C-alpha cells in the first residue's frame, strides 16, 4: 500500500512529508481511494481538495502523469466527476511542482496569484506585468493546456501560513508555541508589518494594515478565476504570527465569532466589506468571464473586452510595462454594454487617475474604494483619486 525506496525497500518514500506515501499506481490502492471518495460523496460532500496532489498522479515508477489511472478514474466516475475536485498541484517528491498540468475537471490552487498579490501590495518593484496576468485568470498557467479561467483557484491565504491579519502585521513567523524552536513553517511569507512587529497601539499603523487587508481581499474577489477565502480572514482573525498552527487547538487558532459584530474599524466592518465584494462579483458578469480575455473582442460601441491604462488615462505602452518603479495600473473590462474599471495603486502616495477616453463615454460610478469601505455609490467624471495602497472599482454602461 505504500511506496518503498527503490534503493532500500526497508524504507518508505516520503513524497508527502508525512513519513510515507500511498502507492496510488497500484490497482488495489486506487480501489481503496475511489471507494472512500464515493462513500463521502454519498453522504453529501460537495467536493474534495487534495493536499500534495501530485502524488495522486504518480505512476508505479513514481513519475507524474496527467493521464494517470487514478486521475482518469475520478474524472470519468459518474459520482465524483460532477463534484468540485481541487488539487494542490505539488508534492515533495522529484519534479513535484505541476501547476497547470492537472486534467479536467480538476481545478488547481494558484500559488502564483497568491505570491504576486502579496508582493504587489507590499510595494515590491516590477510586479505590475505579472499582476495583469493574474487579474485576468493566469492564462500563462492554464490556457496552454486547454483550460478555462475556472481551472485556477485564486488565494491570498490558506490553512498553511499566515492569516490575512498576520500577513500585514508580522514580518517574521512566531511559531514558538509549536515546540520546534520556531524552525517549522515557511520562513518567506512575502509579508510586511508596517514598521511594527505584531499588535500596535499606533492608529496610523493599524489603519494602513486594515487598508492592505481590504486591498488584498478586493484583488482576490475581483480577479478572473475562482476566489478562495480563508475562513476567519473576513473576521480579521490573528494567530499571533504563527504560520504553522495545525498543531494548535486553543485560542491561538479558534475563530473569534463574537467579533463578527464589531464596530467601526473592527472585524464587523471587514466582514461587511467582504460581503460587498461578493455582491459585486455576483452582480457584475464582467468579473466572472468563462474565457480568457486578450483584447480581441469589442462590443457594439467599439469598446474592447480588456484594456490597460496609465494614471494619465493613456493606454499602457511597452515602456510602461517595463518600468520597474510603476506600482499603478488601470484595468478596463467590457462585457456587452457593461463596463468595469479597476484602478490599483500600491504606491506610497495618492494617485489621480484620469478616466480613459472611450468611443462612447459611459456614466461612471465608484462602486468600491478599499480606502473608504463605508462609502456608497458615487458618480465619477473626469478623474478619480486613488489613495496610496488602495483599489477602486468603477462600473458603467456604454
């Protein structure tokens, strides 16, 4: 039932990092797995997320195959094939990173989206070109394999690593409570603490942290692809900087359900902001396209399905994409007569974005501003000020 070291069959192979690895290329092991999955599906489970899923596709020689017997069996199974099947597309074995290579109907965790969004809102240089691809569903990862944007599961945080609150509050892991001398958990979290490690009494520090949480959440919920929200992030949950809390069952890892009704600036307002993002995603089809966008389609008014703009309202040129210091960009999405304009500003100063000149001038409304989460719909004309570290969404019709 387990893979053995070919050089010393007394030892297990350990592609999963848990001491051993199931021999999923063996028909009896595959039967055990399929019977187990069908059992849970019969109880009403909506789908499965597979940890270290490259292991599922390794053949009896240990090589990953996209058409491995177990993956094919799941896909063609009349029960399992219609469920949500989500792969973490890597394991710890040789050549274990297999992003974008899992077959239909599997979707895959998009770690490239996670890392890019974290680096962008942290203020790193030369991130705008990659951010553009991530906002449009990561065609570079999935389209070449014949997949759609829904093949990518976008995420900022997960059960592994920092919570969203800790991502903006800690520059380093703090896993002392785990009993491994703070050596466990990933050391590079692409995080930033806004100048103070951990909780801060400085209201400006806390305000910047709250803004970055909202901007990260907006990036997640407004991008093409499938968003995955870590439970507790909408409540501002912290684990005190512990980025490997799987072994903790106590206040460190418990949800603070009672804080969901918090007041201004607290978890309650963050929860309301997430609800607003979800409502926008549900209401605006331009945020949920089922095909990759390349600027080739135009609506009846002559407006393209996607366009990229500088703060001065001009279209992005090659020199703009190559400017490592650029931390601002505007994304125009068109779907029939519906238009969505995303303005993102990871710079340390406010930016004034001139609205782009289009063949038909739409009536723009500011539908969301991560720097003013409680603001209601407001008309916009000519230009829009985007605060430092903020994202603004405008909607209009052509």
